[in-house]
C-alpha cells in the first residue's frame, strides 16, 4: 500500500465490469417496458405517426447532433423520416384513410421545381453531385411538409411551436457554454476549437446566426400574443440570449437582418399597440438601430470589429478576406449561370462549375441562396422560388390582419417579418440546401395558412347554423 493510501487518501474508484453494466442496462430496459407496455399497446399507429411528423422540424434543427458518435450521417431526423415512410405507407393502404391535399398550389410549385431540377440533370457536368443534391432537396421538402401538416389541428400547431421553442432554448444554452467554456459540439467546424464563436447545433457560426434572426420575430412578438409574467420573463431571457449569441457570431448579414426585423416590428406595434407597449417597442427599436449603427461604423472595438462595413469595402477592393471572397464567388456564380443560357447548370453543380472556372478557389459555395437557386436551376427555378416566397408572405400578412385566433395573428405577423428578413439573411449560410430552418419557416407559413382557412370555414359553418359565430360576427 502506498503512503497516500495509508494516510487516509481517497482511493481510486473501481471500474464497473462490462457484464454487470450490460445486465443492469437490460434489467432497467425490461423494467421500463413493463411499466409502459400497457400505454404503448393503447397507442394507435395514427397517433405515433402524427407525433413523429410533428417532431421532424425540431429534429431537423438538431441534425447530426442527434446521432451516434460513429454514424453522423444516420441521425434521428433521417431515421424518423424513414420510419414515417415505411410505416405510414402500408398503414394508409390498409386503413384506407381519406385525406385531402391542403395548400395544393404550394405543393404543385414545389413539384414543378423538383421536376425542372431533374431535367437539368441531362446537361449537368457532375450527375452524382446532382443526385446527392436532389436527395437533400427532397429532405428539405419533407421537413417543410411535416411543418405544414401541423396546420390541420390547433393542438398539433401548438406542439410544433413547443418543440421548436425547446430547441431554440437548447441552442442558446449550448451557445452560452461555447462562449464561457470554450467547448463546441463535435458537429461544429473544427476551426472553432480554439475560438469562442458560437455555432450551437450548426456547422458554422453564420448558419447559427441566420437561424437566430429567423427566430427573432417570434421571440420579440411573443408578449403580443400572451401577456403573462412567465411569457415576459421567457421573452426577456430568450431575447438577451439571442442578442448576445448574435453579437459574438460576427455575422454582418444577420446583424442587418436583426435590425430590419426589429424596426418592422416596432412600426407595426406603434401603429396598433397600446401606449405602454408602443413606447417600450419604439425605445427598443431605437436602441437596436443605434447599436447596429455603432457596430457597422467600426466603433465596436476589437471584439466586434468583424461587423465594420468599411472593412467589407476594403476587402472587396483588395480581393482579400470574407468580402473579397464573397464578391469573387458572386461573379463566378453569374458566369456559371451564363454557361447554360441561364437555364441552370444542374442541381448541386454550382460548386462544380465555379471551381472549374478558377482552380485557385479554396471555397466554391456561392454563399447566397438566391444565387444558388439561380445557378443550379436557372431562371425557371428562381421564378418558382420567388413565387412560393411571395405567396407565403402575402398569405401571412392577410392572416396577421384578419385571423380571429390571437395565436394565428401572432404567427402570421411573426412569420411575415421573418420572411422579410429571409431576403437578407440567406446570404449568410454557405449553402441553404443543408439549412433546415428555411424549409421550416416556409412550412410554418403554409401551416398557419391552412389553420386560418379551416378557422374561416368553421366560422362560416357557425354563421350558417346561427350559432355563437353569428353573434361574434
């Protein structure tokens, strides 16, 4: 016995035998199954499928984080999508469920987009990359459809929002840990290993910052829907966490989007809110605009120097840094689009064509979703996407103005503001084909539209029957 142990020091813990650990795990699993087996037996396939579909958007944001360490490409989202297809298809056939297609115009436009991308494969230089891109594009479509399906029920819509809110809270907690402890999740860019830049569940900090600004209107407008003490506290905590994470991300496009969204919300609240809420919102907007102006003008110090706009201009002129690289990629992307008469170089082939133009490029992602759509699918794909975007924005403005349910009015306004911010925010991520929040936002817009239409139909039925809705009208 060593002197340390003889002197009363704490002995090292003994390792638990593997067999004992496995037996204990097996016993625990059997015990849990015995407790919940009766409840599992009462669950219907329909409820299980509904729960799985509603969970898809939240799992999409978690992405590869919700995966086994050695199987990063087989994460929970893809497992759940596969189970929905493998279990849902036979169930629909056997049960002979009747269902109707909601929002058929959006579905038709998305189908036309996919069909055109398939056509462009005929002249794509890298068809393997094109097929991989189409699989990711179909995955984004499935995520959007899952979010849109929540509009068939107010309860499902509430569960969808709850799941997304929990994921946002987890993301802010992870970002706080990244900043304070200098640790990152295994899915983050290895470049951040020795930096404090927060990335949360995303690969890089630009993606995370874009996600935050797309969520910002929902956080900022939350008290307008439910004015309780708990809601006010949650809004304050989420707002402070979002602003802090955004500032330390260094994303200039997200900062511009953040300021734009805040000003829009302030204008809307000032026009329709109570005097107290109006004063608070206007004061917040003034603080945000002044703060953004200080950062963008180069007075943020060494910590926030990345936001300086004059620095971007100098980078573009010199062809160095982030600004110079992005400008070169924009020019290369437009040249790539011209090589196929603006009909598209093929899905996922923008990087291939851009890389062939200049072999010195170390980054070939165009870093602009609008340009990515234009280069990959040409004018037809861009027109389809712009049509989907404008239809979603117009629908959300109408819902925000005319919906009877306060929840729908809140979601309509927040989604509309977030869609406006999307026009700037989507130049932040390197590629949006691997950015689920965009698909979730568009799917949420469709869900809110479906719910508003059903609400209007229910109100019309009440008026026809002379029920309570006639007095409300």
